C-alpha cells in the first residue's frame, strides 16, 4: 500500500484505498459534462504488431468519458496507414489518426521548415507536438492525457487515475505526472531513473546548492515516465524537446510557466511494464546510451537558463559526485530488492553507472560545442503568430486523411 506523505514541493496523489476504476469513471463522466477530456497516443506502426497496443485499444473501448482520442502514427506507408485506420476503427469514441509520414502532413512540415519552425528530427517529441496542435485545433478536449503504446500491463484504471487531477473542476492543477514502481518478472527495472536521473539531480544539489528547480525535479517519484496529463491550453505555451529529453524537458517547461502549486503527480499503477530499451554500450545513438546523453543535455540547458555557470572543468566535478551518489544508491536498491525477493544484478548496475558517468562528461562537451543547438520545437503560440492558419490546415489535413481520401 502506498504511503501518504506530501514531502516534496508538488502535490502527490496516492493510491491509498484501491478505489475501483468504476467509481473513478463515474466521477469522470460527471466531470466530462463541464470539462471534456481527450487522450493522445504517440505510436510507431510497429507497435500495432506488438503485444501491447491491441490490449490497450480493447481497454480504451470501455472508457466512457473521453470526447476524443488522437493517435500519432509514425513510420507508416500508405498501406500501413490504411491498416492502422482499420486497427483503431473499433474505438467507439471520436478518434483521429495523424499520418505523420503522409503527403498532407509532410507538406505542412515542409512549410514549417521554411520558417525554421519545424521539428528538427523525427521521434516521439515530433509526434506529440503535431498531436498537440491537432488537439488545440479540434477543440474537443479541455483536459488531455498522454501515455505510451507499449504498456504490456495496461488497464483503463491507469488512464482514469492519470487524468483525474486535471479533470476535476474542483481542483486547480494544470499538469500532472504519472508514476509507478518499475518491477516486472521478479526484477527491479527503471535503470535510467534510478541510476542516472536521481543521482544526477542530487549531485547537482550538492554542487550548485538547493535550487528550487532541483528540489522540484527531486520531488517527482518517476520524472522520466511517459505518462502525463494537463489542461489543454498548457499545450499552447510549452516547447517540446525532440529528443530523449522529452519528459525532463516537459517538466522544465511547466515549471517555467506555472506555480508548483498547480503541478502534481499521481500513482497510476501497481504494476507497470513496457518495451525495455537495450543499454547499447557500443552505440551512442541508441538505447539507454542515447537516452542518458539527451537527458543530461536537457538538464544542463535548463540549469544554464537559471544562471548556473558551468565549465568543462565543472563537469569533472559533476561526474565524480554523480558517480559516488549513484554507487551508494545501488547498494540501497540491492538491499531493498533482497528484502522484497527481487533480482538485481549489481555488476550490470555498476556497468550502467559507469556508462552514464561517461555520458555526463560527453553531454557536457556537446553542450559547449553546440551553443546554437535548438533542441526544442517552437511552441504552438509562436507557430500561430507566424502562420495563423496552420492549425486549421493541420486539422483539415487530418480530417481528409481519415475520411478515406488518401
């Protein structure tokens, strides 16, 4: 059973009573009368053929309170897009698929690129950004949730708990982050969060002092979870990172735009498992290797905007401090796993920490070598200022793609 502590600087919603999903959905149906709700699903076409997504769609078919489901589809040709339309057709809710590789959306992408407003690289960040623009153009949702499409332990209670804090008209929250324990197959998972993000945040606090931003990040139980919800108008003003720094970048953006009193986190699942990324020690462009680099760069960029002075020499201190904190945490996780009868391979844990420590240095070097790097996709507010009818034309393109004319 979850604890009840509020010992961070963001409100924490616990799962104290195991309230039934039916009871939560009764509340949400009532909330939807005044605050309609939507869901964004960023997906690769390959996930339609995987073990998780079909079950997720089966669960979503039972959800009674959603006004709209928006699916962002990446890496799909025409035939695959048509298969995706059939795959999602069993959803009873109003739903639309953004065919991101289709000619209509690609034409809009090229127009944005001519104005230096397009996402710089494909990926989840780009997918989520276009879905966000469609949600705002559609106007069918005032609160919107987002979760991944590879959750093999999915049930619709995850969505109900995730969207509840921003859907309840009595609450004042603008943004909510989901969290959960990462345990599956008798093992303790979540290496990037446990062994890289948390010890790096604490190393920064030791070196740079108790900055409010670092205390804020340290308040989140799973800061790199891919599940979050928000009031729909939050989507207008945030800049979404296009790389693996998406989750940290979104947390940084809402911290910049809102009081922490309007930000929260919620326990959304007793069990959570999804597609595991390989460490990819020999491939800096893949797996946890790439992810740790992008996350470190995202945190450096944010600290720089807060006036923290960094140098090449300071990254050696960050690396050394991180390494010591991470090793201490490995011992704590090892003992916790042993008491709970879980497996934890200390050798692979320490090997991962060594890789992350090297990447902290390399990310620092990359940060200094590319001072003009633009990792953030411009906010939709900026796009609307530059091309006022872009969202309307995005909406029309998606409607045409989904009507049969492709």
